[in-house]
């Protein structure tokens, strides 16, 4: 793997140059995912987390994505953000945060009722405790029992009162996006999007977002770690890692899925960058095509070094894109993104409002 890591303009001390706006604030074309800082059996220390967060901001990644569900009700992204901005108050106005919520407390089950929507947003505000504004609140998954219009109207009340900057959606259908946009301004739609997860290109989600001018926030742009260089076989996945239970990382699927990494390594070596930087650049390039919405990848990292690597800007030529596209045409992903209960919550829709 190449050791050369390209530097971004922002890494050289310049401000984000992108014209992308979320909740009225300019954000960099690459964001930062906070999940791994709190949602794991052995999370990194506060010192390490703060260093990674500071590195993200210094490199220009001023859009941070966290979750009420990323951890426990007693310790999640919100608590970490409170601590970070307590220690670094001058950074609060430099960062735009999006917090996924709307699940039943302590459960991985969506509840889009007015009561729980209100509870979730108020909990976010309570834990942030004024250290940072709540720029975006995001319905983490779609409640199959509550019309999306009901959830959006309740969340919109907080926008209207000035307590919340804007509303986002996650892992929902194109129909849900269109219905939600009729009753409230939708700032973004978060989905998994990478070289291994391209469903939005064919299921109508990207098309709906483009029509409505809604940016897509792409989580796991590194293929859930395939492109980090740290996982080359199933045994490399830590015992307490969530990927241990995910279909694509099972022994019977892993080798097939890893073949794409080996091909991308060849492209990265030729360009003098890392496979991860190629993967992130490919995600961004999709958002530059005609008929596509803006796409903001949010790679997560728990070390400052890895954050800086993810922020390395790589330009993919037309020939590079053709080469990658030809790889994807021949490559077959084995295994679903999630198994069991998690799989049932993908691309969700809600009952029609009566």
C-alpha cells in the first residue's frame, strides 16, 4: 500500500471550500462519523477521542454525525460532545452536528410517535446542555407503525421554536422521503453508501433526493472497514466488534468481498494514495454526476492519524472511474449489510397518513 497521503487544502490551515450547506451552515465535502468513539465494548479514551475530533476539525471536517443510540442512555455521542465542547468552547460554532435519535430508549426499535420524537429531541438538548446547538436531529430508522408525516411535524415544532436547526432522515424509502418533504424541510438523508453498498443508485433514493435538492450523507464509505487496511481476514475483526455478526464479514462471504479490496489496492498504488482515499473519492464523484444529489461521506475513525488519512483528497480521472465501474460490473457482493432485526429496518416506509 502506498505510504503517500495527499493533503487537503483544509489540512494546510484553509477553511472548507465546499458550497454544501446543512441547516444553513457551510460544511466540508467530507464529514466525520462519531459512532466508533462511544459505541463499542471498549471505546477509546476521552483523550484519544478528543484528539481525533480535533484532527477532524483541523482538517476541515466540520460536519460531525453522532447518535443518541451510539452507546447507552448514560454514555453516547451526546455526552462525548458535551465534554468536548466544555473543554473546547470556541469550536462549538465551527462544527455542525447531526444526531440520530427516535428509537425507544435502550432499544434498537424505532418509535416515531409524537411523544417519543419529542422525548428524543429534548434528551439531545438536555445532554448537550447548551454547550452546542442541536443543528440536525435525524430519525434513525423509520417507524413502520407511525406515518412519517406525524414524526416530521413534531420535529418541525422544535425547528419553528428555534431549538433545532433542521431535520434529517435515515435508511428510508424514496416514498418516505417524498412524503416527509411535503410537510417539513428535510436537510439530509443518511444512508450506507460505498463500493460494496450501491443500492441508492437503483432503488430511487438518490433520484428522490436529487429531485428535492436533499444532500445524501454516506455512512461507512470505507465498506465498514474493508478499505482501512486493518482487516484482511475474518480473524482480524476484534471479538467485541459489531461486524462479527454481520453477513458480509462471515467466513463464507469474506474472501469474495475482499477481492474488491485487492483490485482497489492496485489503483491506489498507481495513484500514490490509499485504497480508502480512492473509496471516499469514488463516493464523492457519484454526487457530481448529472441527476445525482450532493453526497457527503462521513468516514469514522478513532485516531487522529486515521482521520487525517481519510481527509486526504484524491482526484479520480475519467479513466479511473471507468476502471472502477468495470470492476463493480464484474464484482458480486456476498452477504447482506445487516442480518436479523437490523435487516428489517432498512429502506423502511410508513403507513399512509389518514
